[in-house]
C-alpha cells in the first residue's frame, strides 16, 4: 500500500517519513509490508489511507500539471475518514493534525466496537423508506440497534448496528425485495449510535486542533452541503461518527452545481464506482498507484 509511490516519487516518500515521525511508529512499514491483519485494524487503516491519499496529493502538487489541477479545483469531498483528507486539502487544517486525529478516531472507534459486537451490511436495491421500516422492525424484534449508516449511491445503502439486529434486518430486507444483503468486513457499526463513546472522546481531540476556514468548499458527510468555516467543519466532524454519511446526496449536489469532472485521490476506485450511478456523463478519474499517477500526469492532468 503506497510502496510503489514512495519508490517512484520523492514527495510521496517524504509524506510517509513525516507520517512515521508524527505518529511515533512506522506506519510506512505496515503500509508497505503488513501484516495485513494489523494494517486492517481501524486505528491503523485510517491513518494509512490518509497518508496514502496525502502522498498522492503531494506528488501531484510537485508537478506543473498536477498543481494546475489542484489550483483549479472548486470543491472537495471525502467519504467518512476521507473528509479529513478533503479538509486538509482545502487548507482547513494541517495534514499531520488530520493524520493524528484519524489515528485517535480509529482508536476510539475500535474501543466502541469492543463494547458491543456490531457490524455493517450493504443493502442493494431497496428503497430508503422500505429499508427504514426494516431497520426499525429489526431493532424492535431483537431489542438492539439497527440504523441506516451510509447512503452511498442510488440502490446502495449501508446499515449498521449490533450483530443480531443487522442479521435480522438482512432477513427482512430480502423479504422486502432487496436484491442482495452483504455483510461488510468492518470492526463494527460505524456512523451509528453505538459510536457515541467514540464521538465524545473525539470531540475533545478535535477541539484541541487548530482549524482554519477552508479555501474552497468541502461538502460535508452529515449535511451534504458545503462547509465554509472552521467552526462548522469541527462541529460536523464530531457529528459524523454517529449519524449517516450522505454521500449520494453530496455528489448529487455537485452534479446539480454543474461539476463534470471528479478526481479520486488515494487508494482504490470505490468512489468513482459509486459516482457512475449518480453522474454517468461526468469524467471520473482515480489516482492512487504510481502507474495511475504516471498516466494522469502523462495526459497533462487534462
């Protein structure tokens, strides 16, 4: 994860070195060599993803074509922990501060997950109202927690809660006409009320970090509306842990505002895939590996 970038580009290598220094352990070693089970722990994977994303950002910023792209951007957005990367890219906080925050965020979320066995599941092709009724019924029948947690794209909503309630909801969702119900490989029920202990701890950490007004709008997960002030950015990051991520609405907002080009920076291409269901005609580019960076820059980032 990110090793090819660090080998190919000096700015990426420097980002991973600075990440190691900021966190006080070798995040780069875990990214490059694993072991995978440790890298997948949420307190490690969150700073790893942010560091990888920032490494790509710095590589682009070090070239004329990439710098031109960044300076021409009119908005930023990031899904869940990606919102921290987006805020850093928009100048709302230092990226090292974002890195330390997501490390703490991961620790707090893991601790909350350890309190109650919980999970998440992706429900395909079931309407929001029908799924809301399914979640309410599952929670009532199991005396547990089951809520909608991520509105990822039309036809894909992720639910979260304790394991019994989510399992029951998957049964009920299939009966209600869902095409598929896929349990996710996650530590627990993110963006649900079960994250309340983590939210309280994270709030204290965020309050101790210096935020600035972003230099361009950052579309918030909580509201699917642009954030333009430091205070609002902090408030919504705190709320984000226990309320749904409105990613589909966030992207639809940008499409309605005539955004036609979206560049996904960091590992993978999940966000570009989700966007295909929202904005079929938009240009969608994912830049995460050294090869993808080479291709992107070779095309003049145009």
